[in-house]
C-alpha cells in the first residue's frame, strides 16, 4: 500500500498505544478499522485463520 | 503462578512509557524496582503479556524484544523524535512510532531490495518525502502467528 495509506492505518492503530487505558483490539474492531480505510478483500479478512498450536 | 491483571497492565504501561522516553526497554531489575515487585514476579508478568501478544520477549524470555511499534534491537527502520532514536519493527511500525508518540519525527528507512535508504518527515501530522510503498508479507489472519515475520 502507499505510504499515505499506511500512515492512515498507523494513526488509527497506534494512536492510543501509550495510554494506560489501551486495550488490545478485538478482531471485529480491527476489521472495522480496515473497512473504514477501504482495506477489504481476502488479505484483510480473518476468515480461514488457524490458531498456532 | 497467576499474576494479578492490574499488575500486568501496570507493567505493560511502564514498558511503553520507558520505550517512548528512551527508545529502549528496561532490564527486569529496573522494572522490578519501579513497580516494587520481585524479579520473579516481573518475569511471570512478562510471560503473561507475551502470551497475550501485548509484548514479545527475547529468546531467553528475560527481556522485551518488541512492544509494537517499538523494537529493542536495530532494524532497517529508525525513527528520531525530540532527540530520541527509536527502532521500529517494520515499515508500518515506523509510522506507528510517530503515531504513538504524537510528535514530529524523521524516519530513516532502508529498502530491503537493494539496501538504499530514504528519509521521511512526519510534520504536523503529515507525511512528507515518501514516494515508496509499505509491503505486508502476511495477511491479517496470520499476523499474530509469527509477528516477527509479518
């Protein structure tokens, strides 16, 4: 992706990382962020995830 | 041994505060002193945070390797802000360091393909001088399977 798009994703993903109230995003929250930024399709999907043994 | 959740989050917050202030994580001894915990308690808490993917530990489990977007070891992505140098885990994280700090920053990145370097300025929330792209090697569903390879 372009640097501009990566910057947009970095801002929404990391802006609260230093906050004591930070909580790790759920998969659904992450997917909502991707969709808002137009990041759709199989690459940004969680379908087919297989937990690491 | 079960570590109280409040202790985990105090430790996580300390790790991030120190990374932001210095660009490096503390040693276990320092964490224990600041939080008034034993080193064993800190070790257990670190392992719990690692299992939760809140931080990632060194191979021997006795130090912090990554607290995204920060890296404890040099990488091709160096971020400088207010006189402090940081290492980011990847090209996305080099932007993430600035996003987390909320301060203007200069990024020096090295392209993997040919080892050429580029400089990116982040000023007043805008990215300048950045003609490149960011490549994600793994799809989202695999990000936490092996984060160092993402």
